[in-house]
C-alpha cells in the first residue's frame, strides 16, 4: 500500500517537472513575427558591430591586404601558342582597350610588319585590383569580390589579345600574345627586354601638353626609358565640318 502511494507521488512529481520544463522551453522560443508568418523567411537578429566575432572586424583587414599584395605580383600569361625563333625581327606591340591602341595596331599591320620576316609580340597589361574606400577594408570580407574582379580583368585581357592575335595570324606573321599585370610602363619595358624585341610600337593617348606634364603617359615613359626604338602612333584628329559647309547646310534647310 505504501509502495503504491510512493509510486503515485513520484509520477505526479515527474509530470509536474515535465510541464515546468516544457513551459520554460516554450517561453525561451523567440516569437514569430507577422512578416515571418507570411513570407516564411526567418528574420536574423541584428548584432551590433562591437559585439561581432573578432574575425569580422579584426582579421578581415589583414587577410584582404595580403590578398591585394599577392595580386600586385607580376604575371606572364601566354595567351597564344608560339613557335620557336624563325624570324629576323621581333616587334613588340603594346595594346589596351582604347581606340588609339586599335589605330596603332592597324597602322603597324599595314605599314610596318613584314609577315615573312617578323614575329609580333602583343602585350597587354591589366590593372591591379584595388578595393574602393566605400567598401570599408577593415570591416568587410571582400575576398570573393577581389577574386571575381581579378578574374574579370584577366578574361578581358585574354580576349583582347586573342582578337588582335587572330588578325596578325591571318597575315601569315608569327605571333605571341602575353598578358601582364601591374604598372604598364614597367611591365611593358621589362617584357620588351625579356623577349629581345627589336622595336616597340605603342599608341598615343592624345593628351594635351599640360595634362601630359602632370600625369605623364605610358608612351612618353617608354620613349625615354626603352632599350629599343619606340614608334608612337598618333591617331589623326577627327575632321570637323568647315564653316562654309555648315552655312550652306543651314541655307538648304
């Protein structure tokens, strides 16, 4: 009799304890907002910056700085397969995305390059990735953005070289296409010396005297520091309609 009473008291105690624990667990659950009920999207609690893990605001800065330093290292990427030396002259041709560069390439192909005796070495120097100040270098992990931007720069450089390289090959001339990274002035002249070019062809940016004095230009730098002769090809200015023609047009209208 006493044993049965003790067992009933124990069951009553467990039941009461279980109900208390269940009630406590229910009270600990965050309330579901009306927006979460409708959208099914769980709202994330905002954590103040000073309470975030150290990785986010103490370790991201050094990691990103290390990544950017790695991308400052020069590269040498052979975009087109090239054959061994079977030519008398090597002409290096520096390219970028500008119209001036396209004009210099067309001019060299039409007036300078001899497909029977010359090898053309196309050079393109892509920019080094830099993080905009608005990103907050020390407080955001932008390593994925850096990698993606570098990949976009590389693809654009390779596509440019392949496009111009195909035109050179169609003439029958031997062609190499090399993608570089860094300061165009240093990288171009370093590669000119490395490939043992006999001449460098480069387009002019067409800057005025004052702007060129303060900012400098790649072509000016190459002219003064290149170990080989430099041909700077200047794009002719676009022709403007004469005043007589403009007056005649007004009369006709």
